[in-house]
C-alpha cells in the first residue's frame, strides 16, 4: 500500500514537471518571435560583418544587392527571406547609387 502511494506521487510529480517544462518553452518562443523587429544594419553587423566589413566604396541598386546577398546565402550566410530583404534594403539605402 505504501509503495503504491509513493509510485502515484512520483508519477504525478513527473507529469507536473513535464507539463511545466513544455508550457514554459512554448511561451518563451512565442514571445521572442513576436517582439523581433528586422533591422538591416543590425542584421548586417551580426551576420555579415563576421566575415567582412561593410562595403565602403561599393554602390548598387536593390537588385544588384539582391544578387550579392543571394550569393552570400549560397556561401553560408545565415539569413532567411525576411532577413535578406532587410539587409538588401539597408544596403540599397546606405550603399546605393
């Protein structure tokens, strides 16, 4: 009888632990993704400048920067589609013709 009570209490504690762990992780990921804003300058600094500095003399249109960014993604730059657009917009505005 005593062993059965211990088994039930242990099972309940494990279930509470699992439910708590799962629910807290889901809330964290939802909050962080909804509060994220895409800033091309910050993205460039975090993802592109690890390999090279910002272009100082290069100029280009958004279409030309799109080709460059796509080439960098093909080489391993970690940017999703929305992040690519933010970086392209930043480069076109600040390094445009």
